[in-house]
C-alpha cells in the first residue's frame, strides 16, 4: 500500500489535471505541492511502518524459537500499549 501511495503522489504531481488549475497564480501550483508531497509522505511512512513491523515480527519469532515466550508475549502486549508488571517489580 505504501508503494501505491507513493506512486499516486508522483502521478498527481505530473498529471495535467489538477484540483486547482495551474493558471491561477500561486494557488495552482500549491495544490500540486501539498497534495502530491502529502501523498508521497503518506506512502513513504507506510513503507517505513511495514518495515518496522517486519523487524518486530522477526524479533518476536526469534524469541519464541529460542524458548523465551514470556519476553515475546511482553513485546506483543507492549506493541498494543499494554504493560505487564513482573513479580519482582511488584
């Protein structure tokens, strides 16, 4: 999805059809700038989030393979915003 959004942003900036026609001074080019760059940034951030998710998933799977399922569960819960207290901390 991130790659699609990035391509969509580039296509909008290059397309001859605009939300605000380019013959209107200043406003015509501002829509290209803000909409095109905004969609590109959305795509790039989506690619980054997907890469980060892949790294977390790989780490969790490695923890499970190493027999450390408690730490893997803790990472999964923390990713969802849930924290658990260790018995030693309580």
